[in-house]
């Protein structure tokens, strides 16, 4: 059994249909879609949601491997939208001035299997490192500040907490993220994403009505997100199938 954790509805939808069919179960207040040999949990966004979801779900449904999947912002120059990053390790920004090493490393065997699958998939994939943060990195200034610490490749808001819960239980862990914006991109802070990872359409439309000049930018962001979710789905399809024993 493999466990997949994703923050938003759109990221859950990028997971293969066989693992998210039917109505979800509620575990600790989090929706969990179960398939044969795998399940996917929608955590919501950020530390509090990711920690609570991982603790509740991993305790109730112990898997053999844990994946944190979804979108990420690029920190390293040269990363392209839609590129898949297989994370060798993850850090959290709060440990920047800590006295002890708190990096969490991917399971070596799981990481190697991901690399092998990547060789047979027509998706741009590379290894890299992730920095989990508590506040979204909206533009180049924030991204440059994050990159300055340990030269992490990507930034996101959940993987460290999923990893922490997994390794505490002795479970194999891997973070897989798709680039939705690069290090030079600025994202509009619309405020339309709810903490549970769903989108408030009314707030989105209100923002667009109040800021019509951002229409082209929002359209570009939407296209990038769509492209990055598409490549994430293309990679997850064969990789999760192999982990769950569905590949012949």
C-alpha cells in the first residue's frame, strides 16, 4: 500500500484515476480516496494541515511508502515550468539558523525506482532539493532569499511535514513536485485558495473585477499550472502503478 499526499484538489486530480475512484472517506477531517494498493489524501495547504493530515491518515492506514506530490515554485535558475523534480531531500525554512541538522532524506530505493521510471517517460525530470516554507514565495525577491540558504531547487509548503511523519514511522518517503513558476516569476496573491486546498471562485472573480489589468497575467499563470499538472500526472501514472504492483 502506498500513500500519496497532495494539498489541493487539482493536485489530487493529477493522481491516477484508479487510486481516487468513488467517494472519499473522512479520516481526521481529511478526505482520503482509496484504490487497490494505494490511497491519496487531500491535506490542504501549509504546515498545520499537512502535519494533521499525515498524523491522522498514516496512523489509521499504515502504508509501505509515502509520497508528497504537487506543484512547486522554482528557486534554481534554469528550472522550467512543467519540469518534474524528484527530491533527494527536504528542509524547512525554520531550521535555517538551527544548531542541529534537520534535513530529511528520500528513501534511496524509492528514489532510484523513480529515476528508473523517469527514463521511460516522455516528461522532463531531474533530481533536486526542496525547501518547505510557511508563507508562499510570491516573487523573485522571496525566491532569491530562500535559494540563498542551501541553494534548494524548489519551494513548496507541505513536503517536510509529510516526510517527518513518515520517517518517524520508519516509512519510505519521496517528494515529487512539478514546477508551476520559475525563479523569475511573480505570482498574484489573489487570496482565493482556501486552507483546505479548494478554490473560492467568488473571491477569484471579485479579484479579477477589481484588478482587470491582471487578466493576462492570471491567464498565463493558469496555463503554467495546467501544464505542470499535466506533466505531474504523466509521471505519477506509471510510477504509482509500479509501486502498487499494477505494472506487468
